């Protein structure tokens, strides 16, 4: 009891002298807890944003420019007993008041009531009517719009041919939607919906799905499927199997129709070209299928005579004779008469080939006329021309609207008469191999495939083709968007570690200051330590007495530091969302904390504080009582060259290590370079402290004693309390490095 009474009395008596001990522990714990809590808050905010943008969506199928039936969602939901929603998503623009306020990159989502059931907190929503739109908050702010105002949207009209294809028309590619704002949606109402992992909130506009489908001429179509979470276990393969069980040719934008006077069936795509997967799969089950590639040719020339803008078809028997060579061509009678050509004549074909993007390459091929065929029977077939956008509905050649540059002045009256009478009937024919060598492109090598099958067998052939063309082969698949979102949160930048990296030297400076001031208070009590030893107290007991005293005060500081750490974290987050908004862009950061973080940070700060106190007190009580009674303490016996060489060696080792890390950082990526930066800085700090310790001890020993002057006396006096001098140097070095590190890593 005598020992603990002594501790209590000492705590009361020396509380003021140990304010530094408490303050150092408070700063260390506050910074440590605050840094870790900021990391938790950033991670928690990212998780909250992921949940807000996904709601209860677990899987998603994004078809982009492919259109399938929206009723697939109903059938998959019935099979799997999960909420499934179909949507039409287009990227467009929005404007208000005649363009006074404008927003680009707007996600225009055609949705039905099933979409709102996937919100994180589903709320009953009144059905959107045609002519109405719901805006999310970021888009409403961008447009400065409110309920009741009219917004003009412009969205791309899905084309049969990819917009990347230079054959697609450049005009009439978008439609305008003039809609009245029904309301503004916040994050809880699914306003933040997005499948992209981004901290920048999307600009979303929600419209009636059927109205949007009708406006863009895609009745019953969708390009997005969303699958909600459920009690049953399902994976992407299970979802694909459920989708495949209801998959038809129309979902792949394919059609099987009768041609050639109802003597054959033809498979063609509204996308104009058949994907290589489709061609390979069909030929695997129907080896004798006839491929067709019909292309738009700029000029067909024989001698001095030129026929402009014609269709040329590449195929195989029976349309093209089996003995036709790849360098030969067949002309129909109309073209042969126009060019005054016959068998054996040389024909030059000039056309545009598709390059990268929308690039068009002018090319030319020379062929020999094999024969001339009459414009009748299988050679009078307008269905051989695919549904080229801008061509199929044109009544007159001068109404053509294609991605090709067309010189209308070259079109003659006879050319226009041919189009009006025979539409896109090809004027010439080549082999399939020759056509592929001239016109094959990244969108496909065929425009149609013909089956020598009785049209009455259409249903059976349709079933075989649908089974051979599953959605997975067309690049469609369900992605576990919720799982990927959570993984992206878990694998995001460790902001807690980053803040600790920046705060490490602040923590270190606080501990050094705490150690210095604790030693000052110990120096004031050297006589007390000497009296206790003189009275017979064991040196170990006296040592524990001082250690427990400082440790108890450090514990109080750790508790206060944990509380202040929460305040520090909240202040940091407030700054990042207000005055430092430019550092985080549009990301929304909210306070999140975990009990483990608070307890761990407080215990970590307490442990390093205790360790600092132990280092400061372990030598103080090791001195004899007579030395302590005469006022001896820290610094006694320090002067001299003992260990000076060892310290210089350590300084050189640390310095070389810092140089090595700097060299490694030159070839490292951003995240690794940041870690190497702090590592090199830490080693350089230790090298400097060791070097300073060696220099001061050299002054103390006289080996590098300065001359006798006022400045020299000051330098010489710094060696009286070597540890204090070195600690002061380290304290200032930590502060300087903290400023430099923040400036160097501000990006």
C-alpha cells in the first residue's frame, strides 16, 4: 500500500509537470486514430456509393449496340424466382431553355416498374408516362431544373449497322425527346444507378421504356438486363442457361425468311453483316449453306465507259458457277449493255474498303468477264442486297444517305431507272473468296446465308439455328457487378495507410517532444529519485514507480486522443467535402468508423507512448543515489567519444539505404514510388540523427572542438545534453519532412 500511496500522491503533485506526457500521448493517439478512421470512412463511403449505384442488383448483362427482346426479363424471373428488369440505355445530351443549360454524357434509361424494385430500399413509384422524365440530383443541378420544367433530350437512334462502320449514314442518327420533369431522384431512390465503378455520380434521366422504344423504332427491345439478389444461389452460368432456354433468332437480330420465289430460306441480320461466330456456327450444322456478300461499289469500268454506284454480289453455286475463277466476274445483261462489255473483257472495280474507325480506304480490283447472264430468275433478286441503312428505303438514287461520299452528279437517268425498277439487284457477281478478299471487314464476311430447304421446314431450321447460336457466342454474358464492386472497394487505395504515411512523422515528432518534456520533468525530480534510493527503495521499484506514473498519464492521454481522433477524422472529411473539394472531385465522403479501428488506434498510440516513456526513464534511475542527490541526471557521462564511430557507421548505412530507395523509386509506379519516398525519407532522417549524434559527441570529446568564441561556446554547450540536442534536431527534421512530403505528394 505504501508504494501505491506514493504513486497517487506523486500523480497529484506532479500532474502539471506531466502535461507534456499527456499531451504527447493525446497527439500520437489522435493522429493515429484519426488517420485510421479516415481510411475507414473513405472505404465505407466507397462501399455506400457502390450500394447506392447498384441497389440490390447482383448481376448485369450489358448488350451495348445489340438489341434483344425485353420480355426475356420476365421469363428469366419466372425460371429463377429473382427480380429481373430489362432496360434500354442510350447515351445522349440534355438541354433546357433553348440550350441555356446543357449536359453531355447523359444516361437516358428507358425503364418500367420492374426497374424500381431493384433499388436498395424499394419504394412504390408511380409509373412513368410517355412524355415524362425523372432526373437524378446531379443532372438536375447541371441543368438547374425542377419538377414541371421541359427538357430536350437528344439520343442516338440505334442503327442496323454499327456506328463505327463507315457505311452507316451520318445524318438522321439521333432523335429528339421533349419531356416534362416529373421529379428529382436522390441516391436512395436509385438516382445514382450505374454499373461503372466511379466516385463521380452519373447524369441519369429515366423515361418510359415503351415510349423510348417506339421513338427509336425498337419496339419491345432492350440492351440491358439487371438481376437482383435472392435467397437461391445462382451464378452467371445459371443465368446464361436460363436466358438461352428462351433465346430466339430475333434476340440475335437475325431473321429467317423465304427468298427466290419461295424455293429457299435466307438467314440475314438487321446488323447487315453476319458475325463470324454466326457464319461458323451455321456452317457447322449446315455445311452446304450458300454464303452471300453483297457490297456497294463506286465504279465499274470497262475501257472508257463507267457505271457508277452498283451492287456486286459474291457467292457460290448455284448463284455463281462452280468453274468461276477468283479473278473472274459475271455481268448481268443490263450492265453488259451499258458498258458494251462481253466475255474476255477486263473490268475495273473501284470501291471503299473499311479501315480503322470510320476510315474509308479507296481500293481497286481488276477482273475478267467470264460471262453475261440475263436479268431474270435468280439474277433478278433485290433481296440479295442487305438492308444497308440509308439505301433500303430510298425511292430514288438521289435520296441515298450513306457513310460513303456519293457524287450525285455521276448518277444518270438510266441508273436511277434501274434502281426504281430493280432496287438493289446486283449488276455483277464474283466468287465468295474474291468477295472476301475485297470487302471482308471486322463486322463480318457475309451479308446473308441461303439454305436450299423447303420453306415448310422453316420452324425446324429456326430451332436448329437458335440452338446453335447461344447468346454467349455473341459476346453476351452476365457479370457479377455486385461482387466486382465490393472487390473494387476492398482493393482500393488504402487511404488509412496513406494518411498514416503522411502522419507518421507528425506522430514521431509528438513522441519526441513527449520524451523531451518527460525527461525535463525527470531532471527536476532527480533529487527525489536520490532520496528514494537513499531510504532503501530498490532501484527497480523506483524505476517502476516513475514508469507507472508516466504510463498512467499516457493512458489518460490515449483515451483523450481516441476521442480527439474522431473529431480530427470528422474535421478532415468535412474539409475534403467543402474547402478541399477539388481534391476529391465529386466523390461523396461520409464518416464511417469501426470499433476495432478506434480501440486498435488507441492501444497503438498508448504502446508507443509507454515505449517512449520507458526509453526516457530507464537510465535516469540507473544512476547512484549520491549522483542523483547532487542534481546529476540525463547527460551525465554522455560526453565523450563512446560509440561515436558506431553512430557514424549507422549514419552511412542509413544514407546509402536512402539512396538505394531513391534509385528504386525512379523506375517504380505511382503507388510503389510513394512508399519508397517515405522509406527513403525515414532512412535519411535516421542517417541525419545518427550523423548529428556523432558530430555532437565529437565536439564533446574535443576531437572536433571549435575555437573559443560565443558561437563556439554555444556549439560546445549543445554537447552537455546530447540526447536532448539530438531529439530537438529530430523534432525539427520531422516537421520539415512533413511539409516536404505533403508538397511532393499533393497530386
